[in-house]
C-alpha cells in the first residue's frame, strides 16, 4: 500500500471487504489482513510504502468471488475507503473431485504392484527379498509412496497452488529408501554366501537312464533312504507362511525389530493422513518421530545383517571320482561323503547324477556319508551332486563327481 496524499494518511485499520455478498463462500468472511508487527503507523507519509499480508482459511468450494481492500483513518474510523479491487480465485476443482483423482493415482500404483509384478502363483513377489522372504522394508516404502502421492496430488488439485514438501518428508523418504537399499544388499550377500546354485528337483532315474514321467511311474514306494539303483522322490517342501508372518519373522520366529519397524511405519503413515484431513496441509513430521523411525530402521538393519544363516550349504564331496568296471563301463559301488553346513539329519536327501544315494551312516549337520550303487553311472562322464531338504532350494555342486576308466 502507498499513498500519494500530500499530508499523508493517519491509518487506523485496513480491512478485506466482500463485494459479492451472498455469492461468496462463508470462508471469505474469515480472511484476515496482517500488517506490520509493530502495528499500523500513526501516519503513512506521502510516497511511503506499507506492506500487508492476507491470511486465507481453507475454502471448501472452488470458484471465484470479488473483494476489495479498504482503509480507515483515525479521523473517520467508521468510514472505509477502497484502495484495491481483486478477484479471488479458489482452487482448481471441488475437494471431493481432488480426493477422488488422488485416490485413483494410488489405486493405479496398487494395481501395478499386484498385477504387473504377478508371476505364476506369486502375486506378491514385488515384496519378496532375494532370500525369498517378504520384505518389511519394501512394504514400508510402498506405504509411504501411497501416502505422499495421495497427500500431494490431493492438495495440489484442490487448492491449485505450488506445494513445497517439508524437509521432514524428504528425510522420511530418505530413511525409507536407504533402509530398503541396504536390506537388499544384505539379503543378496547372504544368498551369495550360501554357496551352490538353485536347482529344480532332480529327475527320477534308474541305472539305465531317465525313468518314466510321474503319471506313468510305478506307485510302489522305495525303501526309506532310496533303494540302490532305484528311484526316489525328492522331499516335499513345507508350506510357506503367509506374507504377513513371513514379513515379521526371521527363521520362522517373530522378529521384534521387524514388528517395531512395521508398527512405527503404520503409526506415522496414519498420523500423516489424519493431519492432512484435519489441517488440509502436508505434515511436517516432528523431529522426535523421525528419530524414532531412524532408530527402528537401524535396529532392523543391524538385526538383519547380524543374523546367522541357517540355510543349508554344500562345500565339497569326497571322493571326487570312482573307477568304472572294465566290463560294464559303469561305476563300481562306492561310499561318497558330502561336507557342508546346516543339514537336517532326519530330512536331507542326496542325489548323484539323478540317482538317490543310500545313507551309509546316520547323516550329521555338517556331513553326509552315502552309498552310490554299482552300475548307476557311465564311464567318462561327470555328474552333479544335489542335496535337498524340505522348505529350501536344492544345493548343487555342478560336475563334482566323475567316473574314470
């Protein structure tokens, strides 16, 4: 505001006045004029500038209305004089429409998550980590993506103004992204440290070669441990836990660190949405809550990285070769010892070249001694050694055994 009156203006107040009457929304009457912190000067001199601000409450409808700014002097406090006419533009679309479109964006993200990532009978593999468990870190960044996409798009579409994300929101997203990335690195490293490759169940074979397909196979059961030279079925895998149990567990036991991280994520995300509804603004997450979430994520990552592996691991096989019978050009009977870690003595099964090995002694957690029947493998060829146990991928030592002349 400036004045060009020679003697200046002795200001008493500045007001925001409607010129549309009943056509203006009720929130228009709540618009406030904010002047200098020291109050209005007793005299606004000619050519002097006075900066004022307007505070608008959230409007529940869209559209525009006419208003003006007016001032009153100390000499005539009840009489106002207009000095600026304005058209107030409110929002881009109705509030309900903004919420509907923002919800549509979130629905699209959900559909992409569960449809595009679907593969076979694994509709939730988007949330799986490299160790095949469901990842709480992936889940929490997915939740925050939905919350922030909805909040930002809703406010922008409704209020029609530039929105600056609070610094705390950037910090929150940074914590989530860093946690997810580090958790994936840990899971990948743990898988690499297992050793061996993932393999399908070994084919059923007999001494002459591959057996008939399962539908045409004989139904007679082989003796426990597998008959010499006969066929054997791989052990049945135990049922997988549901996604929530898997996400909150480590080694089939509930993890306090995972539960804590999940709980803080849900508390903070819910609070963010409640603040959005109540204040119609993006929440500047308190520093204390950010600190708690950071501690929770750190504890989760330390727990994940420090957890000892209980996965089966194969290390070597002895001997690495056996001589063939000169007459049959097939292997002689021999005992084979497989060394490794975390074998389940009562469940582990071994295959050499697709032939089920018969335990020679009771298996141990780090050693399996088994018998390869004579006449099972051909001279001059190398074969894979495969170890299986329920609920885990097969461990393969590729071309680890040879039949020599």
